[in-house]
């Protein structure tokens, strides 16, 4: 799944070298964190979130099990998530899937 999200995102953005996808495994759901350059954020979200929704639809259709896609810009990625934040993210994703 990571490779699929990464290849689609790289095709959409002006800064493909800044595209990163991180997989965070939860008990019931996997969260794919898509990080892009701040200038490219609008390209992967799209007008009214249509591109982001289409990306999520493709991922759900091809995934085995529950997968969620979160879109972040590189400034959020630079701040990074500590281990506690990652655990909180996994728990929130698990709660949302129930």
C-alpha cells in the first residue's frame, strides 16, 4: 500500500522528492501518513478534498484490511511525532474504525 500511495502522490506534486509515506500499524487499522512539501498540499487534497477522497477510495479498494490515509505537509513532518504521539494516533485510528 505504501508504494501505491507514494507513486500516486509523486505523480500529483511538483516536489516528488519530498513525498514520504509512513505506515503506522494499529490493532485494527493501518494508518498511512502521506507527507508532502507545503506547496503541494493543495494538489494532494484537491478542491473540496476530492483528490484526497479519491486517493483514500483507491487505497481502501485495493487494501487487505482497514487502511486509513492521513495527509501532512513537510512542516508537520519536520516537527515529527514522538513515540507517545504515534501511539495516540494508532489508538485514535482504532477508535475511528469501530
